[in-house]
């Protein structure tokens, strides 16, 4: 059970079913389905969990990134620094607003955006940095914040893989000018469908976000802000998330335990394990590295162990972008994209299953 899939959402929701149904019934009986009391309660609860002033629910994590950029007044022609190994999410948002992604290499250790590689890429058109906390590991926010302050750049966190992570006493989502969250079902905190949210410090930014998610309205039927749209987190999803939020820390703790089991029990000369220590890691994905990644993936498949690759193509290598960015070469990102392999790591995976996977890995003869 469990090891033949990379995640198992049935196991995840089963113990919560009665609580979720109670919450669903509450929404049904309220007769109010969009922008109501469930959303404002969840926004408050999530803001207070993250230790930020404002949280604004939106339709999904990609919208959260795009609306965060817009709310911080990044626009056409502005350059935004971002890593290229994080699944196109930030890049899609940057392109959607007509801004220009400038791809920065990642640190070899954590595969998050490398502050040292970033500095030389800052130019007169640079306006913002998007720091993706990849695989549940927070980017080097102390260094990035310092750079952003020095160069007057907007700093946006992509927290879609890092709900609940803490660096230097502050949660992911409390660092930048704004932070984007996704509640896609497989995330550390997932809805029963799509969902997203932006956190921010500044009341004016929060106001713009609330307006942008609803056609740019400042009051009913009066659009004050350009580029408004419909991007809302509905009452049912907000109610589901309110049930789940109190469990987030426990789930993250279990994810970390699983990651530690892998490090301790799946040692192999051809495998490099990630660093799993620290509160700034919430083990969203357990990603190891091997020069023989494809061989290892085949071997695990034969043993009924499911794996995945997050992410096989760098953003500038994507079909739609590779011509435009043909001069971009990021050595660490390119090298590691060929080495990474994701193992099952979700809170409901039990020790027996993890040990089974570890046993199979230790027995791998490299072929
Ligand atoms: C999942 C994810 C997103 C996008 O979230 P959606 O809700 O699917 O739009 C953005 N960034 C990262 C790093 C993600 O993992």
C-alpha cells in the first residue's frame, strides 16, 4: 500500500471526512457561496498562522503570483528575476503581465535561487525577484531580502511548496512584499479543488489584490484598477481549508520524519540525498539526485515504487520559450535537472512503506 503512488489523497482526506462534511453543510445552509464569512475567516486564520497582516484568497497559485506582481505594480517591460527550475509557475505569471523573466541559476545545495548568481543580473529594468521555496525548502531569504532592500527591488515569495516553513523565526509568506500560496490538492495544505492566496504586509497592496480578484472593482460595478479579473477562493474551498489548517504543522512534521527516514535508511553510493534538517524545510517533495536517475527510476518502477521528476524541463527550455531564451545557460540548473528524482513523501505514508522503499533502494546494484 502507498508506495505505488507519489501521493494518496484518499488516505489524506478519509480521517477528516466528518469534519469536512460539517463544514460543507455550514456553507450549504448559509446559502452564500462566494466572498462570504468562510473566506474572510480563513483569510484571518491563515494570515495569523503566517504572522502577516493581510491574506487575500484567490482562485489558484498561478493567479496568486500574477496578481501579486500586478498589485505591486510590476508591469510590461519590467524585468523579474526568477529561478528556471520551478515548473514554469513564476515564469507564466511574469509573462502573463508582459514583464520579462530573467533566469537566475540555483544554489547547488538546495536548488533554490542563488543570491550570488542574482546580483550580476540586476540591471536598470530589474524591478522584482520571485523566490520559489522549492520542494518545501525556503530560499535564502536573509540574503535575498538584503539584496532587495539594497537595490530597491520588490521581493515576492512563491510559497506553493512551503506552507508552514519557518526561517529565522518567520514563516514562509511573511518575508517578501507579498507571497503567493497554492492550495492545489497535493500541496502541504490543499483544498478539495483549486485555490490560492496572497499574503502581504501593506494594506494598500491588500486592497489592490481584493480589487484585482474581482474585476478591478473598488466598489460594486466600478472598476478602479486595470487588469482586474475573476479570481476568487470560494466559500466551500475556504471552509475545507479551515478544517485542514489546524493539522498543517502535524502533517509537516510527519513529512519531515519521512524525509529523515530516507536520508538515514536509503543510503547508496550512487545517490545524493537532500538536506532535510531545519524548520525551513517542510518536505513538500522528497527529491534525491543521481547521475543514474533514469536507471534508478526504471528500477523503482519494476519494484512498484512510484517516482516523478520535478521538473524535467527548465523554463527556458520549454517548447514555447526556448527560441526566445536560446542564449540562457544555467549550469547548476541544467546539471541537476538531469539528476533529480522525487520519491513518495506524504503524511499518510507509513514507516513500513518508507522502509520498504529504502530496502529496495539499498539493494539497487546501479543497473
Ligand atoms: C503548484 C505550484 C504553483 C501553482 O499553483 P496552482 O494552484 O496549480 O496554480 C506555483 N508555484 C509552485 C512552486 C507550485 O508548486
